[in-house]
C-alpha cells in the first residue's frame, strides 16, 4: 500500500496531487495543509473525492517546526511508521515580484526584504525541516522518493539566454531548494532515497487573478519569451494535465538511472515550458 505525503494540498497543484493519488484505493494519501477543517470540508464537498477513506488531512504551517514534528508522528500512526513518497509542493508564489524585474523591486527595499525572507522561510527552510523530520519514515518505506516542486525560473541558463526578468526572489528561493535537494541526495543516495526537484511548467491556478492592466502589460514580454522558447505555447496547463505528467516523471525517475538530486521538468528533461 503506497503512502504519499503532499504538502500544500489545500488548493492548486497540491490539491490535484491529492485528487489523483487518492483515486487509487491502494494508496494512503496524507495532505498537509494550514487549515485542516477547511480542506476536509472541501474534500467532503468535492463530488470526485467524497467517500475516499484513503485521504487523511493533517495540519501544519510549513514554517512551524513543532507542528511538522507532530505531523510526522501522526503520519507514522496512519501508515504504521513508513512513508513512500513526499511531494513537497507547498510554496509561496509572491505577488510582489510576479511582474517586476529585480531593479524595480529595489525601489521598495522593505517589501523586498520581507518578501525574500518569507520566500526562504516557506520555500526552503520549511522544506529542509520537513525532509529531516519525515526522513525516518521514508527510510522505512519501500519506494523512497522525495520530490520538491521547483520552477524552471530557477534555471540560470534559461534566465540568461532568454532574459526572463520576473519572479527574481521566488526563483532564487527555488534555486536554493534545488541545491538543498542535491545535498540531501549526496547524503542519502547510499540509503536508496531518490531526491528530485520537479518543475510543473506554467499551471493555471489563479496566480494572475486580480492583475491590473499594468501588471498584465508587464508580464507580456515573459509570455513572448515562452512562445519563442516553446513554439506552440498558448497558455498555462490545467493542474490535471501537469500533475499527470509530473507523476509519470516521478515514476520513471530512479537512482539507478542517475536521477538523484536532479532538476527536471514535467517533460522529464530541462524543457521548462
Ligand atoms: N502554478 C505554476 O505555474 C507553478 C509553476 C512552477 C512552480 N510552481 C510551484 O508549485 C507549487 C504549488 O503552487 P501552486 O501554483 O499550486 O500555488 P497555490 O495555488 O498558491 O498553492 C500554494 C499552496 O502552498 C500552501 N502554502 C503556502 N504557504 C504555506 C505555509 N507557510 N505552510 C504550509 N502551506 C503553505 C498553500 O496553502 P494555503 O491554502 O493555506 O494558503 C497552498 O496549498 C509551489 O511550490 C509553486 O512554487 C507553480
């Protein structure tokens, strides 16, 4: 019975991971969220998910070490002490740097510092604690796959070649997380644990909801880059499509194939869009 922990399972890509993995009744799926009651209500009202007794919702803010520790203990109780997959999906996608280049962000130094700190606390430090706390369960599991949801924006060669300016603070936090994945791989590959950073590609979850005309004009050059980089690109994928593709990459990746510590896209390579 494979067991899967998904962080940020309340909405967006994480909720879709919850939906897809729990469709197999053999899987035990643990969704880690900030608001347990709201997510349990959402699941119970979702006609797709109603009655799936293999879904377990636990509560922790990823920045709360003690709550993560309790979640690891509760996961062990649910699974019998092991865990096959971690999908570290929870993340801050800040609005502050979504549209503007880093030089413009510098005109608001206090907001820049605040957002950068939050991005590191949630996207990097929280995941390091998550991995360390849940690793004893993963080592006791069968599959031993630890995945972090990264972003192609963290690929410096993409940024340099295509001049992709948005998301500077966010991308830096994801780049740091890619390095964290490599360091965990360096330590735990001898124990058979696959660590992988995986980019979902652009996915429609409402990040641009409420964008002003000026915001949309600021992001237009980025969309032009996507169209040139990936001819035929029109719009972000639906979560259902991206998650299906990522699950295929997760299943296909292994230490034996040399994937330990790698940074891959939903295509299983370095094609980000
Ligand atoms: N969408 C894309 O195009 C795209 C592209 C590349 C990478 N990604 C990555 O994909 C992952 C999922 O993003 P998404 O697009 O689905 O975004 P989203 O809809 O904004 O979802 C973010 C999730 O992270 C959770 N979260 C945020 N801060 C948290 C914290 N401090 N503690 C615990 N949970 C927290 C949120 O929970 P609440 O509901 O409690 O806020 C939510 O479940 C992120 O890591 C993101 O960087 C997304």
